[in-house]
C-alpha cells in the first residue's frame, strides 16, 4: 500500500526532531522514520535521578532557536548551567580567557544533557497534529523520481510499505543511509582518536566556568553543570582513550582532577566513562533532487569547539524557514529550491569545519617549537579584546 506525505524525515535524533517541531504550524504532512525504538534512540531517556554522560554546549543562537519552536522554556532549569567564563590553556605555558560580558552576551553557552532536549522534543512531537511517527522502522530503498508515484520520491520500508513524498530529509547521523542512497559524496577522515566523556561532582565551586586544556595527551574540556557537577570531554588518541576507559571510577576521578591541576579540588565520578570515535566528515553537496541532509548527515566535526548539534539545529532552522516560505504549488523537492538551503548553510559549516580541523591538528601536533608558538598565539589573542569578542560572538552564532 502506498502512503503519501509532503515531507519524510529519516532519523529522529536532535536534528530531525527539531526540524519536525519547527514545522508544527506549516501546512505540510510530515512523517518521521526512526530505525530504533523510542526508548533506545540515539539519545535514550535518562532516569530523573541520574545524569546523562552526553552533555552539550548549546550556543545562544540555538537556545534562541529552541525558544522560537517552544522547547526551551520547558527544559528543567535545575539541569542546565550557563557558561559565563572560559579559560583555554596550552600546556601550562600560554592561556586565554573569554568572558560573557566582554562578548556583550548574557552567557557564552548553556551546558545541558542531550536527553533533556530530546525528551522535550519528543513531548512536542506527541502533541503535533501534522506528524506521523514510524519507530522502529528502517527504510530499505529510496527512489528520487519514481514514475509510479507521479515523480515523487519513494521510500520503501523493511515491511515493504511504500511511502511517497515531495521531499525526503536525511537526518540519520554520520553514517547517513539516505546520503549513500542519493549518491552524495562524503569525505570521511577519522582522527584516530576518541572522545571520552564522564560526569563528576567537584569539591569547589566552578563559578560557571568552562576550561579547555591542550595537553600532550589530548584535549581536555570541563563543562560546568548545576550543583557543582562537571562534564568532562577528553579527546585523546585511541590508546590513551582505552586507558581512561579501563580506570576504576576512583582512579578516573583522580586522573581527571590531576589533569586539570586540581583547580576544583577532589572529584567524584558520577557516570561511567563512555567513548565516541571522532571523524571529520565533509559533504560537498548536501542536497539532490527531492533530498536534503541536515545535522551529522551533512557534516561531522570534532567536538573540541562544541559545534556538532549547534550546526544541526541551524540546519533545521534554515530548512524549516525555507519550507515555510514556499508558495502554494511550489515544488519543495525541486533541486533549485533546495539549493537555496544549501547556499544559506554553506558558509558557517565550511568556516567551522576548517577552523575546528585546524585547531585539532595544530594543537595535537608534536613538532619541536610548536607548543611555544601555540602558547604565544593564545597569549597574543588574550591581549586583543576586539579579536576575542569577535571569536566569542562567532562561536555563539551571534555575528
Ligand atoms: C563526545 C561528544 C561531545 C559533543 N559535544 C557537543 C557539544 O558540546 N555541542 C554540540 O553542538 N555538539 C556536540 N557533539 C556533537 C553531537 O553529538 C552531534 O552533532 C549530534 O548528536 C548529531 O545529531 P543528529 O540528530 O544529526 O544525529 P544523530 O544523533 O546521530 O541521530 C541520527 C538518528 O537517525 C537514526 N537513524 C540512523 N540511521 C537510520 C536509518 N537508516 N533509518 C532511520 N533512522 C536512522 C538514528 O537511530 C538516530 O536516532 C558532541 C559529540 C560527541 C561525540
């Protein structure tokens, strides 16, 4: 049996779900197809008394986007923390600080759990009249211009249902099935490193400060969470990452506290360490006839600048804006229409991917003299308030 929709979103992670919610008032029939059952999606729910190890820095531009779509005001304030100060260190030699007042912003970012955002997006989707949700469901074939479906795109599911739509959106993550089906190229370069994440209680107050240390053995970030907790992301070569994963909770807390110079006193491990392999994924074309990619399906970026889902939310916002502006009768799957979305998103994605790649390679390279040069670069930038303000506002999505 054939079912018709205006738009099918493949993948209900944060990017796909936020696009669907952003289209709640649009005169479009939406279908979300998610391969995992809701309780086991890419961002599974976390018990109210536990903390999710996936903690993200969300930029002011994206707290504004989530507010626009009605999600932000419903997030539990007691599980979110502002970043008002940030310190960046090169070994112990050079350092740079950013402050929210210097950047003329109320905060540099918000730190919160991925599951907090995902739960609220799911609650919105449950109440949304124009959304049908198939989960668990997995597509097996995609055809962009099917003769049998009057030129619409068709998606065939594992149970052999045929679904038709004017536009398919691939929001199915870094190894995007839709991207592969559409034949869109992706340049996937592994960093041969993993990001190890865990949460801790700290002995001393963090005063809404985030820290990042470029170390001999990787890039260590501490992000402030409420109630004197912190979230750690330690991006390290595979062997170091495996060694961190093998530590007992007490050993991990001790190692992480020492790596941060014990500035927050004694740490206590709250969540077991988890690791994510790191890739840079560049996708030169993010649209094709009847197909658009958003989120990690459209770009993979090192977490050191905390921009993965920030780019994904901005993709969702840009595509939703374009779709809402479509005039009656306009073909929303036409390549020329979709290229407007690609053009709007191109600059931010390219700039942040190149800048993040440059930092990841430059700050992990071990060439003689490079560490001193990096320290000098940080110290010099620290002394240029106008440049720091520009960098902080660009990272916040507020330029
Ligand atoms: C350690 C770490 C720290 C990070 N920190 C930050 C941060 O501070 N700030 C930030 O902005 N970003 C951060 N990121 C990046 C962020 O995690 C990702 O950018 C984000 O999760 C991508 O969301 P997505 O919805 O695009 O993809 P995903 O979360 O991968 O969701 C894709 C969805 O599609 C589904 N799916 C896959 N294939 C199919 C299929 N064939 N059919 C149907 N469904 C399918 C999956 O089940 C999943 O639900 C971090 C990443 C890591 C690893």
